[in-house]
C-alpha cells in the first residue's frame, strides 16, 4: 500500500533527510516510462537521458525511492553474480560463466566511477571482500571454487592463509584461510538511491512517488500506465520492479520474491576492534548455502544479515519481519565474534530480493520490443543494477552494444510453476539448503 512509513523499513532509510516527491495526479505523456524507483530504474532513467537528453522520461515508484531492496540491502558492491561461478557454468557453460564474472567486475568498477563522477554522497569505501569458510565442508567448497575460477583464467582474486585472515579479521569460527578480492566496496544504499534521484531530477526526469502502477494497457501502439490518481502514456516501458515483478503479467512467472534479514549493533568500541581486528573494514560472507553477510558502517556499527530466508505465496509481500530469524542472527553475531557478547542491537529489518528459478539475473524484452524488463539479482544487485540500467537504456534506445550482446539478455528463463507446485518446489530447495547448513556448519 502506497504511503507506508518508509523510515521503519531499514536503518539506511533513517540516515539522511528525505522528502518524498509528488504523486502522479494527472495525465502525462512521455517517450519512455520506467516502473520502479530502485537502482535499476534510477540507473535506466539516467542513462537514457544521458544518451538522448531530448527524450521525455517519467519514473513511477509505488512507495518512495529506495523503498525496496535498494534501500534495505547490506550495501555490498561485489562481483558476485548468481551464486557460485561453478554453478553458473553448470547452467550456461564455462565460457559464459567467465563472461558473467567479467560483467560483474565491470559493474563494480562502473558503480565506483558513477559515484565519484556524479559526486553522490553514499559513504562509499573500496575496502575489498573476504569469503570465509566456517567448516571443513565449506572450506573444501571454497577451495574447489577458487580452483575453478583459476582454471578459467580469472585474475584479481587470491587465497590467503589462516594467519593472514586472522590478522585481518579474527573469528574462532573461521576454518583455514579465505578468498580475498580487493575489487569490492561497501556503501549506504539508501543514500545512493536518493543521490540517484537528485541526479535524474536534475536531468529533467519526471519522478513520481507513492504512485503504484495498477494496470498497464496498450492502446494504439502506446502504453497506458494507470495509477490511483493519474496515468502515463508512453511509447516504451522499462519494468524495474524486481521483487514486485510478479504483479505484472508479462513477467509474472519469471521470478519470485525471497526475503533476507539483517540485524545491526551499536557502534563497536576500540576494545572490540583490539580483539577482532578488522582494521581493513572488508565486507565478509561465508560459504554456507544460506549465507551470512556482514560489514561495518561508517560509524562502525556491525551490519549482520542472512542465515535464513522467507518465502511468500501469491501477491503477499508482508514478510519483512521475522523475530525467529532476527534472534538467530543475534546469536550468530556473538558466536562469530565472542568479544561482542552483550552488545546492544539497535536495528533489525528484512526485505525481498528477486530470485529466478535458476538463481541468475534475466533481462530483455517481454514479448514486445517496446516493453523491457530486468529482474533476478538474488541479493547481489548493488553494483549489477547500476550497469544493468545502462544496458536497459541501450535496449530502450535500440542501440546494439557490448552490453546488449551479453548471453543473459533475452535468455530463456525457467518459468516458475503454477501453485501448488511452485510452493512445493521452492520449499524443497530451501529445506535442502537448511539441512546442508545444519549438517555441515557450526552455526546450527
């Protein structure tokens, strides 16, 4: 429902003064309409106006800019695309797996470049990424994945030994060394989303908030987007709704929303850092199936997320809070870093990400070259969506480019089965992941 108190949806959404823009309450005619005020939609609008300033562009957001995953994620700008590259190779082949990693590397570099060139204040730090193992089973998985990427000829990633890892970050749960990747950053995602809005409004993009699109019709070759109090007439549409994409018939069966959860502590003290280390402020993820991901904020709060997920059925999007998962995450924080025993937790929140059945992004045309979509970043979209927006702009402007030639553009997605088979399939996948984590990890 439009008009929710957005500041309750995550800590990030409290970190900057923000006044939502106007609702749509009239008929507007534009060349291109963008549905969705997250990173994908914002970047798409920016790149369209950058390439073709004369075009009229409108962006419609059902709540406020950054309300969805773009304002609630962990703030990792990383080269992860899909899940592991070894799994990507099983689905698409080794060469395409390497191409996917190259695209993700370009996305991280491009995100940093955009933030710097557009002077967006979002607390960006290029601090690098550690992928750690918390059991012998997951240590073997880490080494197997590293061997795979090495055989592909991917560079810029190294295995560091246990001594090196503990000099960086000291946790009794870590088994062996770690995967170290300097090409990674952390940021405040809500500040990035709101900074993007400032940029595109300056370009002349018409931004409407609290204006959910309730119906899309095509009349006389143009799209008519109906909202509660107005409408947009557009020659082309970019659907950037991601986790909410199942509300739109053209892409209804391409993805499903999956909820991830985060807890946050009060700022860590110098005593905490003296015992834990973490002077490099790296972002960290473990090798579980249902991963933990964690990093520090600019004022040294610990952001700690993952551990489990929630699913929803039909159009229900009310899964943002799960006290059971929040409590387990708080327990996991103190097991991962015993010096934090007794620390105060100040915030907790959840939000949906978009997941395809094969857990890899998809974008392209939805049956009509004037209707373009993007979805399925599976929680790894902070940097991907910035580059995806440039790609979607190329598609909308009918410009062939290196980006539009990527194998996942207009790829055939595995459709979500109808109910009740969808529920059975997804519950089966998540149940297996939970079983494997319980069987092999110390964090039961």
